[in-house]
C-alpha cells in the first residue's frame, strides 16, 4: 500500500458521508472506487449488519456482497453487478446510522492494522482464497439463524480491512476466525436439529 493511499476508515467514511447526503446507486459507488471497489463496497454492504436494519434491505445487501465475493473467488478484477442490484440506492438514513457508529468499528483497524507480510497479502492466489472465505461468511450471514449477523460480519470486515491495508497477519487471523465462526454455526445447527422447539421460540411460535 503506497503512502498516499487512504486507509479503510478514511475511505469508508468518505463513502458513507456521500451516501448520507444524497442517495447513490451501488453501480455509482463501484465506478468510483475501481479495483478497490471490491473490498470497499463489500465493507459498505456488511457494516449495516452490525446494527438493526430496516426490513427489506438485508436481502439486497447480502446478495450484492455474495455476488462480489464470488467474482473475487474466480479472479475477476473489475466488479460487476446485475442491473437490478446495481441500481439499488443505499438509504441515507442507514448511511447516517452506520456513520454514527463508524468510530467504534474502525478503532481496531486504526490501531492494529498496517502493511505486514505483504508478499502473502499481495499474492494473486490469496485474492481467490479471500473471496471464497467472504462468500462462505456471506452465506452464513444470510442464513435464517437469528441474532448471529455480527459474527460473520466481523469475519468479512477482517478480510476487507486486511486486503485494503495489505496486512498478511490480519488475513491469517481472518482464516482462523472463519474456521471459528463455521464451528459456531455448526454447533448452532446441530443444536437446532436436536431441539427444533428452539426455532419455534425464536420465530414466535406457540
């Protein structure tokens, strides 16, 4: 990462400030962020999952994140979204909400993330691996298990920040976190399979 390249916190804050002032489509945001748009827009899409969201937004954000991460997995360098998803406008009220909580989210990256193990971070194969991990975490994020959104969101954000900051140490941490989150969801799935009544309680059944 060159000395003049803005940090993740600066770039995502600038994006959110623009989105809070006027509704912009995801296609517009992608066109302005070039190749870094993969990681920046994925970060933009998953940040709201850390907080309560208005209904109807989660499906679009999750689908867009999954599509972009799958493109990373196959090695694509120029992001693409279907017209219907590309024309989605990030709600200004949601941008303002995330912007208000951004300092808490980025405090860790400001303090601990920096270019390290750059040979690993910039290895072309790692782009594919990170895309696959983000895709898997996005599937977990979109799963119907209640109150688990922050877990895969944190995992995805680790990969986003590590990629933008060329931090190989954070990427290795991301692989470990991905395994841990997968294990947690596996245990939750097993518990729900053994005790289906938990689903009824969570979803308001009798």
